[in-house]
C-alpha cells in the first residue's frame, strides 16, 4: 500500500473518523514506519496548537522552531510533496501555523461563534436564558419533523426519546455559522434540558474531541466545556449535536439511543 493510503488513514485518525478495524491496521503500520508516525505526531501537534491559539492560549515558544525545522526538512526532501500521492497541503498548513504564530495568532483568536462547537454550546446557553424561543411548541415528533421539512433542504429526523424519559417540547429553525439548523429541545424527568441541532457539515470541521466513542458504525465525538457537554455525530451529510448540562456519560448514552433509533 502506498503512502497516500496511509496518509488518508492518518487524517481519519486525527479527525476521529477512523473505524476500529482501520485503527488496528494503522497502528500495526505505525509500529514499523517512522515516516508515518512522524506525520501523525506533526498533525496532532498542529491541531493542538491551532486549538490552543483559538482558545486564546499563548503559543508555546518551541512551536515556531519545530515547524520551521519540519519545513526545512521538507525543502531538503522534495519527494515529501508528492511521494505516492502525498498532499502538499500538510506542509502549507504547517507554514500557515508558523505565520500565525509569528503574527501573534490574531486570526485564530476568533469571535465566540468561530466554530461549530462553540456556536452549538452558545446556542444552549441562549436557549436556557430564553433568547431562542421555540417557533413551535409540540410534544409530537411527527409534527415537528414536518415543520422542519417545509423549511430546510436536508432531512432533520426528530426521534422519540420517551423510552429514555425525555419528552420533546418544541423547536425552531436556527443558524450556526451561516448555515440553517433544526434546533429542538427535550426535557428529562429531572427537568434537565437537552438541546439538539442538525445541520449539513462534517466531523472534520470540529476541533479535536476530548473523547471519541465508536459503536455499531457510529462515531461520537464528545466535548466538555465548563458545565456543558456536547456530543457530535454524523448522519449521512448531516451533523447532529446534543448539548446539555447533564453528566457526560448520560448524554453520550442519549446520543447513542438517538443514533440507534
């Protein structure tokens, strides 16, 4: 298998989209391929650096030196740009990080709604504070699904979660980063609210997750931000996210139930 094949697997591993069987295959390859292990380490370091800069952290002093060394090595070995179909954007991404670090990381210090994760968490807070009222109040999943069908150009499934003791209370069409989303809420027996949003997108748009869980072909990316937890998964070409202040294991279980339904 050529470098392009392993390069794809490494991308999927870093983004949290690699299946368990592919992960095992890649780990065996990494144990005997120093080049691919170095590529994996570099991608993880770059993603972590950009995430930290986006959150306002000061860039590590060694970052610029490390990435410049990587770029110098790529310049001494031109085949790194094209070996077996490899992608030059890896080195361009590294160069971009260097530029941003040198410039003080101002571009990555984005506004609060700069990424889908932050926007989804903020939507929960707005909903909790009454600033995102429902356009339709209904406990009927079919009624709400038809409401979304008339206004959205992608399927937004509304699942019955009564078996998990969560009742639908209503929803509205919202917007995340310029894209329309189906926003709807469930209330648990203890009064906790779970906010669900669905919109077109990919898991690659999200920052590195705190946890990744694989089950029955589904990938769940879990994030904890303060008192809130968000769980993302991909349903075809539609991203689905659940956000709540309930414990992370309970929200993950709810996300699994929704996916299996």
